[in-house]
C-alpha cells in the first residue's frame, strides 16, 4: 500500500487514542491489517534489488508520497505535531523493510518475512475483494477528512 494511507491512519489513531503505547500498538496492527487488504503499490524494484545507482526514481516516489502525507496532515490539523508522529509510526513497518535491505539482521529479516506474508491479497483480482479494498480506502480518506476538520 502506498505510504499516504498508512500515514493518514496513523495520524488519526494517535489523536483519538489517549494512551501513547496503546496508540502505537494499534497503529502497528492497523498497518498490517491495511497491508492484508488488496491494494496497489508503485514499483521500487531498484531499491529491492539494491541497485543503488539506479534507485533515485524509486526514492523520489517514496519521498513524494511521504511529503504529500505530511502536507495533508499539516493542512488539516490545527496542531499537526502529534498527528505527524502518528503518521511516522504508521509507516514504521515499511521503514523497517528498507532498513532490512540496508542492514540485514535476524530481527529485521523476521519482520520482512512476516510483512511479505501479510500481503497475501495484494494482487488478488477477485472483483469483490478489489471493490472491498477500494471502499475501505475511500472510507479511510473520508474518516480522515471528517475527523481532522473537528481537530
């Protein structure tokens, strides 16, 4: 899933869950639940293949996606500091995947393996599953807009 959805969900959850540790856990669980749903991702094959000299376009996609999330949260929340922290936590599992590519170790490898298994429905072409995934994304965006307008 593209970064922006994880970022927006994290920014909402951290503002509605009063306990930081509980918010952190729920944000992480939500990341994996969202990754379980059918979704589209842009290619970052050069990063995945560690072709660093060819990976600038891949990094630009990620930075742009991340920057749009930061911009949206900054626009919609009167005080965006806490929502931005939630947004960063929302994309943390994807950051760990990148870290595993750069500094492989046993813990990061385990996380990467788990994270890849979660994507079981990612490329499912069943129309009902695809529609459900799209409806959930529309619901996420709607909830974000409605919720952030009240903050």
